[in-house]
C-alpha cells in the first residue's frame, strides 16, 4: 500500500484542502493582516496547534493559497499548441471562469492591494506574478502580430499591461456591484480593440 492510499494520509490531505478553502474565504474577507490563524482553525473545527501542523506560519498558509490558485489557472490555460489570438481568447475565458469564483477574486483583490507594501509577505510573489502575466500576454500579442492579426502600431507589452489593468479594475467593480457589473465584456472589448480579426 502506497503512502497516498493510507487512511491517515487521505484524511490529512482532506484537512489541508479544507484549511486552504477557509483561508481563501477569511483572507478575502479580512485581508492577510486582518486574518488570524486561530479564526481559520476555528472555522475548520481544529485547534490552533492542529492548523500549525499543516501550515507552520500565516505566511506559509497565504503562499500556499496563492500557489493553489496559480496551479488551477495554469492547468486551465496550459496548452503548448495554443498561441496568438487563441491564447488571448483563453485569457478572456479565465475572466469568465472567475465569475464563478467570487472567493478567489476577492482574495486576489484584497491581498494584491495589501501586498503593495514592500514588507508584506506576498509582495515579491505579486511583483513576480504581474511580470510573468504581462510576459505571457505580451507573447500572445507578439504571436498575433506574426500571424497578421494585431493592429498596426500596437506594442505587445503595453497592450499586455493595459489588459491586466482592465482585468483587475473590472474585478474590483464586479466585487463592489456584487456581481451585477459584467467584467467579461470589457476585457473582451479591450483585447478585440487590438486585433484585426474577431476574437
């Protein structure tokens, strides 16, 4: 019997998943600085030391939550054969997926704003994440240019940074409107404005 099939191991994995889910909710509600490990433990029905067994620090828990989001998004977006306009279409599709993940969107909005402070534990994470995201989107725009699908005069990196700004701004407006504002169409329109073909 492998370690992963042992009942104790499965139970531990389930508890870890529950801790991550509750952390998403509490970090989204209170931000990183306002959340406490004791509150997260209480929501999970375990003791504070029990939570520390899985995540020894609040910083470790936050980074695990952020990494989990990134893994899910990478799985959704990763396909080596998808390039150019098709890759940009997937970026818009990710915004559509986010309309079903309010907790994740709220977490990102709250913690990314907090993390502008250089002493925040996720500061480096978000600096790197924005750079990586901009490069991925800029590459898709460059590929669109190679395929003759990018409007003349559009700089791929500038277009990428603008798209990220629209995505983040629409997320905040969507959250404030409790989902009443459509955050997908403005993102779609931003990409479409740079292309010579239909997205």
